[in-house]
C-alpha cells in the first residue's frame, strides 16, 4: 500500500501494539494531541490511556521510566518531541540504558523515537542530527530509516529488540515521501545496510534523508556517464561494515555523506574503517560531504547553505569520479 | 489629559494612571505585533519557522517588565515579547527576526522568540524548557558578585516546572540566596497537556516551600496585580533575601503555536478567558478611572497599527543574510 | 527463648520480638560485611575501587526492606547493602563483587554497590545520584500496568534530591499515581557538603507538597519507626493512592568513602550520633524487652563474624574474570 | 619547578584567580573539602566563599549557572566531580553554552573541568572519556593536556578564552607524572598540537594519558630500529589539522591512538581528514588503537584488557612499520 514515511512508522507501532500487550507509548502530547507530528494520532483512542501516556515535560523521566518499565519486561516506546531535546535525558540514555546489560545482565528492551534533521526551517533547536553521540556510546543501537518500508520494518524490529534502540526519524521525510509499503507483518533487520543503487564508479555511503539526496545526485551523474552505487546504512550502530567495505572494494572510490555536522560525524568513523580495512582498494581520497561545523541556522539562505544537497554531492562526486 | 500622554513612553509610572497607560501601550503593541505574526505573516508564508505568541498573557511580561530597572537581567520565556519592547527592541527588529532577516536580533541565525541581546541584558532562551532557570541563577550570581543591587528575572510556563533544570536552578539560587525573581505564567496548558497531567499539586507555587523561598499567586491577567507582586518580589530579591516566585494564573488565548488549532481546549475555557482578556480589562479600568478617553485609546491602537505596518515594511526590506555568513560566530574568531 | 531463634531467618516478623531479632540480624550482618570491606579489605589493598558504606544507617534499609514483599521492586542507594541481604544475596557474592571477581553480582564488570539482580527485583544504581528515581517510576508503572499489587521502593540520600532527575522522577510518578515508596536517608551530608549548602528548606519532606504526595519524617536510627513508616507508605502506594515519601533522619558514621577521613564533620556530630547507633540502640531495646539475652546477641555476632570470614575466604578464591569476557554483554548477542 | 600534573592545574587556576577577580570556581565539594581529587585544595582559604562555591549535586545547575555568570562577564571555572557526570549537564553544554555566540553573539567565557579516563579501577561510571561527544558539538573548545606544563598553560588559556572550553584532566596522570613546569605566567595556545617526539617511520597521533603510552611504545620500537614520531593533539576541538597532516606527510604511516572507545572516537575524525587530505602521502592503511566498544569494566584484568597500552600500540606500530 502507498503510504508516507510517517504513516509507515505509525502502522509499524500500531501493529506491534496489537501483537504485544507489553508495548506501550509515552511522551509529551502523544495521546490526546497525537504527537507534535501526529505520528501517534489515533493510538490513544485505539489502545487507551494505559498504553498511550501523555507525560509532563521531563525527558529524563520519560527515558528513565522507559528503562524501569523495560527492566520489568514491558516494551516502552518513548517519543522525544524533537530529537534536539534528547540531550535533556542524556544521562539516562548513555549511562543507564546503555550499560545495564553489560554491567549486570539486565535487558532494557526500549525504543526512543526522535524526530531529527533539518530542512524544515526549525532553526538551531528543532533541526539537529544527534545520532553520532549515540553511535559513540557502546550498548545502544541506532537506527535511521530513509524510506517508508524501512521505517515500518525497522520500527517493528526496534520494538522487538532486546536492547535499547534509538530510532531517528527524519522530519523532512515524514510527509515528503510516499512509497509502497508491504501490508502486514514484516521486519527489516537492525544492523544491515542496503545497497539501494548499484554502480561501478564510486560508492556513496549515507543514511536518512541524505539517501534521497544521493539518489538525486546519482541520477544527474548517470547522465554524465558516472555510475554511482549507494549504500543506505539504515542502522548506524552496530555499523554494517561488511556491506560498506564490499561496496568500496567494488567501486574503489567512496563519498561519505551525512546531514549531521562534519567533525565527529559518522563519516569519520566510516573513513577510519575504510582507510584501515580497504586501504588498498581505494583509488582516490575518501571524500566526506556533510554539514559544516555550526549550529543549524534558521534563515532559509543560511539553512540551504548549511544542508548538504544534490548539487554539493554531485560536484564532489564528479571530482571523485574523474580522479 | 491628552492623547500624546497615552502614546509616549515617558509616562510617569509612579502614578496608577501612568502605569496603566504605559502598560496598555506595551500590551497592545505586543498583541498587535504577535497578531500580525501569527495571523497574517505566518499564514502568508512569510514566516517559515515556528511561531509562539503570548496572546492573553501580555499583562505578565508587561507588569513584571515595567518593574525592572534597565540593569536587571531578563530571561524571557517564549511568550514574553513585551520584555523586548520594554527594553527598547524595535518591532521592526522583531519582524525581521521572525522572517529570518539580518535586521533581526540574531541576523537570521535563529528565529522567533529565540533571541537575546546582552547589551540590553536580555538572555536568549534556548528551546529546551526551563534551561534558562539555572542560567538566571548564574546571571544573578554575577550581579551579586559584582556588588550591585540588580536582580535577574526568570520567566517560564507551568510545563517548564516539570523539568529537572527548573528544580536544579531554583534550588541552586535558593541555597546561594541569589537575587532572582521567578515568574511563572501558569496558562494551564503546556502545548496540549493540561495541568492535571503536568503536576499533581494544585499550584506551581506549592513547590516554593521545597526551596525555602516565598511565593505568591496573582491574577496574571491583571497588570496591576502582576506589577505589585513583581515589586514585592524585586524588593525581596534586592534586599539580599534570595529568590521569590510569582505564579501568574492566566490562559493562552490561542494555540500552542501558529499551526495548532488547540481543539483539545474545551470551549468553556475559551469563553471564560475571553472575558478576562487583560487588554480589554485594562482598557475598561482606564475608562472607569477616567485616565483616558475612548478616543484616546482608539488613537493609541491606531498609532500602534501604523507603527507595526511600518515595521513590517522595514523588515520585509531587510535582506536575508548572505550564505557567506554561515560560518561566522561559531567561535570568537571564526 | 532460645539462641537459634535469634539466628534464624524465619523468625516470625508479625511480633515485635520477631521483627527486632530479624532486623538485628540483618543490621549486624550489614555492619560486619561493610566494616570488613571498609576497614580491612580496602586497607589491605584487596579492594581496588571506591567503597561506600551505610555505617549508622542500617536501620533504614532493614526497616524498609523487611516491609517489602519479594515481588516488590527495590532501587537501592549506595548505602543500602541490607536490601541485598534481605533478598537473599549471599555475603560472599558481595565480597566477590567488591573484589572484582566472577562470583560477584556483576562478574567484575562493575564494583562495589553498583550491582543489581533482576531475578531478585533489585535494580542496580548507576553512579549518577537520583538517576534511579525516574527508573523506579518506570518499574512501578510496569507493576501497575500488569495489574499487580506490588510496589517499587526507591532509596536516595539528601544530596540526591538536588538533582533534576529526582524532581522529574517524583513528579512523573505523582502525576501517574504510581506505586512508589521513596526512602530518603537524610544523613546530613553529601560527601563533604552539609545540608545548608544542599537545600534551603529544613527537610527533604518539605518538597513533597510540590508533588502532591504525602510525606513523613522518621527517626532513621530506630528500625521500628522506620518499619512502621514503611508499612504506612506501602499501604498507601499499594492502595493505588500514588507515591509516598519517608524521610529518615540519620547520620553517616564514617567518611563518604573509604579514603575520606571526613574532617569536615565537627566532632560534636560524631559524638552525638555515636550515642544513637541504630544497632546498639536495637540491642538495648531487645535486652530491655527481654526478647533475647546478652549471650544470645553475642552469639549472633559471633555467628555473623564466622559467616563473614567464610564469605571472604570464598570470595578471595573466586577467580577474576578472564580478559576474554571483556566484550561480552554489550548487546544481547555480543 | 617540579610538580605533578595536578599541582600544575591548581597553580594555573590560582594564578588566573589572582590575576583576574572575575575568575571564580564552582562545583561539588570543591571548597571546604578541596575537591574529590584535591585540585582546588587551599583555594577557598585563599580566595573566600565568594570565589570558591560549594554547590548542591546539580550538574545542570552548575553548568547553567556558569553560563549565566559568564554571559554577565565573569569567568567561571566549573568542576565536574568526575567527567562521567557531565552527561547530567549535557543539554546546558551542547545547546546553551555551545550555541550562544553563533545564535545571538553572546560570549560565554567559561571552563568546565572534568577529570576523565580510566586506569584507576573506577569502573563504568568513574572512568569514561567523554571528549568525542563535545568535539562533535560546534561551538565548544575541547582541551586534554598530557603533561604538567601543558596542563598549567592550557588551563590558563582556557580561563582566558572567550568561548566555552571543556578541560579534560586525565585522572591517571594527576599524581603519576611529575615534571618541570615554568614558574609564573605562561600560556599554551588552544588549538595547537605539539610534535613531542620526532621520528621518521610512522606517526602516532594521540592525546592525554595515551601520550605517555605512545612514548613508552616509541622507546621500545626505537630499540628495534623503528623511528616513531608522536603528535600530542593537546586541543581536540578545534583540531590542529595542519600539524597532524604535516606529520603524516613526513612519515607516510599513521597510528591513531586514544583511550576512548573506538567507534565514533576522535580517531575516526582524524582518519577522515587524513584519508581525504593526505591520501597520497600514505604508504599503509591508517591504524587505529583505542578501547573496544564496551563500558569501562571494573575488575583489573578486564580493565587492563580494555585500556590501550604500550604493548598493544607497539604490536600495531610494528606491523605498520614493516608494512
Ligand atoms: C525540554 C523540552 N521538551 C519539549 C519541548 C517542546 N515544547 C515547546 S513549548 C512546550 C510546552 C511548554 O509549556 P509551558 O512551559 O507551560 O509554556 P507555555 O507554552 O504554556 O507558555 C513544549 C512541550 C521543549 N521546548 N523543551
Ligand atoms: C550526578 C552525580 N554527581 C556527583 C556524584 C559524586 N557523588 C557520589 S556520592 C555523592 C554524595 C551523595 O550524597 P547523598 O545523596 O546525600 O548520599 P549519601 O552519600 O550521603 O548517602 C556525590 C557528590 C555522583 N555520584 N553523581
Ligand atoms: Mg503553559
Ligand atoms: Mg547524604
């Protein structure tokens, strides 16, 4: 069935709530209002107040309560109203949730959904991409779907996963993309990247909204005779190194693309792995395209200059292809 | 009693009449500016980001703001536009701010109420609710450290009081006996969340004893009541006795933001609070007390509308920042 | 009245005598285990990490712990060793935990009181003070969600109440009317920081009205008083009426940790509270009430010492984890 | 004068407090007690309660208050009792402090001191190296000295800096190293790495306690005829890319070393820059040596296996040299 990225997430959540009575939702304005982005719209009506909890403005309590409930075997799905506010529950995530299993063998099967990303003129506090902080935190899984089917399949996997999963939903995709999503129960495995476009000349490794930017760029480049392979990481932690390295070995040139700021972003980690494990396969420098090291600016011309886009990717990819 | 008295900022605030006229001017300007933003410019697509306004809550920032001295520090919430006006920020800068132009206080780096001006001692909020509360403590610490009599005012909503930062900030200031006046606009909602889902106590001020600080509840739609409470609070803080909390009971006479129809608010509340609109209430009082005539008030509004028209025109002419500014200001030298 | 009655765990707790003897057993065991850890093993270099003990505060975890049912959830603080004993954790596991051996509850992954056991419904603290407070709310939510009558107990010190997480956690539980009993050990210090620098209210319980929850202050060195309060609190929580806060006034009869000589504590406080030692106090009561004879108590202590000797021996023989375990347990399959 | 790393930090703070009456300290147990590590010992007695503030256990308020005071022109130096607790003040740091200047031109001249690192059997919550999170946050400066003179010179620069500076002090160095520190007023510039050992065969890029590990390894390797250059980054944000690239260009082989966990650590960022900008100068894969992706374990054999050490570095460096 055709549906938006947003509807796909909702459908995935709804199916899991139907399947497993231990799945419940908590977050600010997610019940009566249906959530700031309306992801959970209708679920309070369907599942009742016990399973769709409107909370106070308390990100740390939301995450902490999710941890406590998951320790007791429930499967909480917490919503951050915007991913930017995840910093308010940071200690609970990186010190409590992430370390329970390792320290004392306690499972924390919880999901934190976080609408992230720019391109909606949200300014510095409604546009950030906080994923790299969590990729750097052992014990957390980090997922960032780029398509509607992946959004559904991955939210379902995240809910079933027995470890804490951060689920970054790209806000700019919510209503922008509409795709065919298989009906009913299917999952997309956490930890597996997808080669979403086959190519010969260079690989673009990316995720989230940038997958669409990469596709746009690849189409332009195709007309110029440059064949681009695109790897959609889908899961950022644990990284699917094998798929990345296989693509690099195939094309020998790699462009790492993310919307998150450059320094300390996931591109660096990928570069590190590639430059260690596929060094001899490389025919050119590793190119990174990412946002510059600034907060996300509000004003349209600034935000446009900030965000990676197809033109910027195409330019660097062209350079790489000709290298 | 002449028209200009109503319109001029230098009205003598030591009289009730002066205060009333001054307050009306700021409240009406705030309402007009925000109405244009929320109901015109936003709908015209001229403002591309979030819009949060203080419709119905104008008496709070005005009542408190007029009691502050220029060297006091203000930490506004997202519904306190009048604080900027009182500190001399021109409406045109505000429109430019919302429209992402270089004429705004942040030159387009940020939008809407996410603005500050350190030269005017206004600290910009970040989005995270209550994050300003510890920051206000630090500003107050500096004022005390320097041996001044100045104080910091910290504004927030009912929902913000659920945040850990709110608690840590109040506790820190109370222990250190810092000169902070806390101003809560208890408008009964945080976005769609009503008080009953936000807190299990009846009033935000019920929390004050937990910090060992005094608190009082005031009618947040009565600018005189707010102003008197603010003066008591400021007196307390300036005397070195530590923080003071004012809880202003009020109502958000609009959605949480411009895109929110607020269907979760029962009709009865809209009706009830329309009656209590702080601006009409103040005007009624002004007329009753014969502090100004109906025509003078009408002229005031007309003047404000004119000023606002001109400000919007100015702001629309203010250029967008050049993309080359993107990298500026991350560090002192960058 | 015979010696075994004192020593056996199955003492009938429905009588005062039974409770007293049971409590003494746990309090004395906690004291003995911790004395060995703090004053022997640590000084011998056999414990390489931090050591935090509950010396002088034993009546709190014991008084509360004995009122909990096995399916209630416990979220201990770092001074609540007896909760582990009451739930059947063997002293040898505790020594092994401190010494980083595989026989410890965390198999050497973590040390000291940073341990938990989900099969016993004991949630491990993380270091960050008060981080367990929201987590306890979540555990209580699950108990309620499942329709049980069980409750969660959440323990913390006076200092922890300054943290944002404490506030958010209490507020969340109060709004959701969750079955949580909060137990504050107010030992007047947080590390070196006295109450006056921690909070501007007189009592931690002064904060309860801000969450709309009941609170009471008890003598934390009187295990009967603590136990009775815990029963009232548990009754309240189990009835569906929401959280309840017990503030136990007490004193940390040692440094913050094993390396801290606590010179910042005035001598008068040491003297004053030595008199109130909860264990000698309980023993005095037992003797006065003739619930046991002096020799029986002596035998109890001797028995505990023996048990502890054996436990240490066991723990020292427990192997260190093999380096190959380093990568285990980051994820379910790793 | 000979002094420990710890004494050097204290002396630097003391000199700045003497020089500038706007410098003050705040943190838990830093006054009467002199701090958990005794860094601030004696300063309350010397400067009084106004300038050495014992705070409640409130990391967010400590950071927030430092921001507020710095906005008003003071120069606060906040202490986290352990770097691990910095997560409790996370939002204030990454959203408030980091973005003030960019958003509204307000200077936030504050320092957050954070004792970090393992090797003291502190376990998962008293051993972490949280620097990479902040390196990934535009607007923050991040400093991590390895020696006593650098510790003094950098804390003084940090206090004088007009931007928020995170100052990571490695706990294992506090009393372990004793070095000659110049008397009186000198500073070490933020943003400048140091080549602390010249070499020809390979470069080790590192910082903090690992500089000493690198030195130890370099000495072993020297006996084997392998000449190692060591770059001590000293500042992690902004990164001194020039010094790093110059060293790589010189030796053509690079080993990136940090105590922080591998994935998402600073090694990845360095690899990204090197593989982009010095690709043709490389004669071998980029090697990273770092802690594995786990929490920091408590038990000595586990912690030893976790921490990078000279043996591990030597082995990989040898491989690299022979490559
Ligand atoms: C930490 C955090 N979480 C969530 C939000 C999203 N949000 C913005 S305003 C708001 C409601 C604020 O309510 P209140 O504090 O009562 O202020 P009001 O808008 O009613 O004036 C919410 C949830 C936020 N800004 N910060
Ligand atoms: C968030 C946080 N900051 C600092 C510390 C360091 N620390 C450990 S225990 C402690 C004092 C705790 O005092 P209190 O809560 O009163 O408990 P007590 O030790 O007195 O039982 C401090 C500051 C910590 N563990 N967590
Ligand atoms: Mg509100
Ligand atoms: Mg205490």
